C-alpha cells in the first residue's frame, strides 16, 4: 500500500548526491589571486608566460601558492594564487611594473581576483560555488565617461560622406567639400549650382541647417555651410550614450555575467556593475576596451616597404602597432563600428579560417562604393583605444563588397573568433574613458553574508524544533525533506552559476517557510484521516493523496506571482524572483516526493501497523 518502487528511491538518492555535490563548493572558500590578460588584440598570453610571471614575482620577493593557465577559446590568462591580500597587492604592483614598460600604454592588464578553493576533481564535474552579488561578495564597478565631442565629430564625418554621395547621385557638381569640428563647407562655381545643391540637400537631409556665404572683395568663393540642428545635436548626444550602453550590454553578454547593472548617470556617464564576477581581468579587458572600430583604405601611393621613416602623404596617417603594420592608411574611414551589425567566425571556400561581416544598409552602400574602384588594393580594420590605433587586420580587396562579405587571411580559428568578437561587440558611438574603477572585496560583504546565513540557519533550526516537538517522527521526516529542499535549491543555483544577493537569500528563507507549509498540510491531513477512524496505513495513503491538490494549487498561484516578478522586475526584484521560483519547484519535489519516500521507507514495510508517531490527535467528544 505505502511502498515506493526501487526506481523512485534511486531518483531520491540521485537528487541527494546531486545536491550535496554541487552545494559543497560553496563551503571551500576563496584564495586571493591576480589575473594577467593581454591588453592588446595582437598580443597573446600563453602557457609559456608563466615562467616570466614567476621570475618577476621572485625578483620582487613575492611568493605564490600556485599558477594556472586558462584558455576560453578566444583569449588566454594566467592566474597566480597567494596566501593573503597583502601579498596579493604586492604581487599586483610588481607585475604591473615588470610586464608593462610604458604605464601609459600597458601591454598586459593585471587585476585582483578571487579563485575558489574547490578541489580539482569537483571542478572537472563543473561543480563551482555560486557567484555573490556586490552586497555580499563584491564585484567590479566601472564609471565611464563618454566623449560626446567625438559623437559630433563622427556625425560630421558621416554628414560629409552623405553630402558627397548625395550630390554625386544627383549629378550636382561642386568645387570641393571640407569640414571642421562642427560643420561641413561646400564650394561652388556658380550660384545656380549652389541653389540646386540646397534643394537636393534639404530634400535628403532634414536635420541640418544651411547657410550661404556672402561674397566679399577679399573672398569671392561661393560656399554653403551645413550644420546640425541644435535639437538634432541634443538627440545625437543622447543616442550616442544609449548606443554605448547597448554595446556594453553586448560585451557583458559575451562575458556571461548574471544580473549586470548598466545604466546612464548624468548626461555623459555610464555606470557598469558586474556583481559576483570571478574573471575580473576578463571583464576589464572587454568592458574596459574603450574602443571604436574603423575600416580604412591603405594609401597605395606610398611606393616600397613602409617603415618608421617613411614620409606620410597629406590626408593619411601611419599605424605601427598590430598585424600588418606599419601601414599608412587614409584618414577618412569607409565604415565605422556602428555600421557593423554582425560578425561570425567562419571558413572561406578553401576551408581556411575567415570572418563573415554584416553591415547595415548605409554601411553596405559605402562599402560597395569604396571597393568598386579599389579591387586589388588593401583595406584595414583599425581599433582605436584612447586615441591610439591598432591594426587588427590588413586584407586585400578581392571583389566588390556589399552588406555581407568575408575577410580572410586568418592565421587560425582562434584569430578568427577573436576578431569576430571585437567586431561584434565593438559598435561604440564614441570612445569612453574609465574615470572610476573599483573592485569591491569580499570583506565588505562579510557581515551581510554572516547575517544572511545566520537568519537562514536559525530559522531552519526553529522550524525543526517546532516540527519535531509537534509532529514527532513525522516532524523529523518533514525536517529531512526541508533539508533536501535547501540542498537542492543551493545546488541548482550553483549549477546555474547564479549571482546570489541579499534579496536572493531572503527568497531562500521564504522557500523554507513555503516548503514546511506543504508538510504541515500533509501531516494535518494524515491526522484528520486517523481522527476519522482510518487505519494508519490508509491514513498515510489518503493524507498524501488528498493534500496534493491543495499543495499544488497554493504553489502554482505563488509561482504565477514569482513569474510576474521575473518578467516585469529588474535588479534585486529579478534576483529575488529567480530564487523564489526555483524554491517553489524544489519545495514541491521535497515536500511530497521525498517526504513520502521517507515515510514509506519507515512505515511501509510494517504490514500490521497499529499507530504512527505524528503527535497528539485530538478527537471530538462522543
């Protein structure tokens, strides 16, 4: 009557092993560490660099407890562990000095980190501790300033190109187009052509103002100045900040950070918080890459090999750093990073690594116009960081290119993946500068962690004492099921690598209360069956069966509210909702399936069961 088949006990056993295995890493703690990553797209960090790092630390008199090399398929990093934070800070200072000859243009980033002390065999099973939020463990905080003047410069550059192509399409001749910081100036040979150009530009561009120059004896040129309207300029600045926020969101998604905070602060600043992030150096490499991308043509007028002493023609500039350098490129870009809508690593027709790029309609038109007359010549992808350009790739134009094309010549699939990542995540409207960077350590959240753990444990203990006193053996069964629920919930959160915050800990405590509520319903239902005169075995059977509908209804209604919080909430509310919804699912499993399994194991083998230990059963007077 009250017996589980073997396969159900096997499921319970698997759940217990799973919960214990993936909950355990949360109790091993962390070790202070530093992590070394490349700050340049063309500089690699490989396993052989460990010897160099070890030598720098040895010369500085700093000892490490271990080194490790990690490669995520795109970039490599070296991690060094230390016994305490004092040694960690000394190591960071020594490595920054030893690895970077020029502090103003670092080749490597050295960031503080915390590495879990989880045993290696557990790590091979992907058993890692949960991430903790800024209010518990800390994390990374960036305050970034957007260069809004660069937004205007980029817009004026684009405006110049648009005017040139528009006048060309409408066959309106001009005597030259130039630009300054905030406007574009067009020269004409006669007033009639200028009037026709005004009509064309007014019809094609609605967000500009046009001003005709007045001829003087000193200056007889007929010119027209094009400026951006003030209201359009304000919208342009706001859209520039929003576009950078969107680009940063894509970069955070590449890292895989849970519950990030990316929001505007003031007119030109962006706050980026990565709660519970472990790979601080990797986050700094991607988030801190304050870069813009440009595709430029190589100046083919320079004859012979290019070196540092080569004369640079007017309208061009030399780039020395990167692949294919030094190279001399035209200053005016074909397209910029905001025209790139997608980039994926792929293979060309010869099965060699390549990158497939997708451009928007405007970028595709510019690319077609630029490559139609330059087949056989070279173009370059340039990454600008803090005003310094780095060549990502110099490629030969094989055919007329459009909205979708491939760039080949990749040395390996890793190079293709890295270039695709930079192109995919690099659509910044303007450069940004990190003006504040904080790595919040674990000690700041230690008190919150202690209070959160104490509140959960004391609440669990109080519930356990009450249940065992009030329901006796059945109370013990309920406490066991409650412990399984907590074990499964923490284990699932650890597998998901979720970021646990104070609202998440509150949701765990709430899940305990809801889980024990289901056991109370079951126990009271069994008491009611016994009070009605049913035999103990039948009372257990009917108690679980008839309490199930009530438990399901109450949990489903609560789950609906949790899903609403998950869909419409954000930040701490969303973190609470995730743990809350998971807690409902684990509580249903533990309170019904596990609890009944333990009861069946204890009482089900007794054929002539006279009574059960479920506390005082109050019967109505005769």
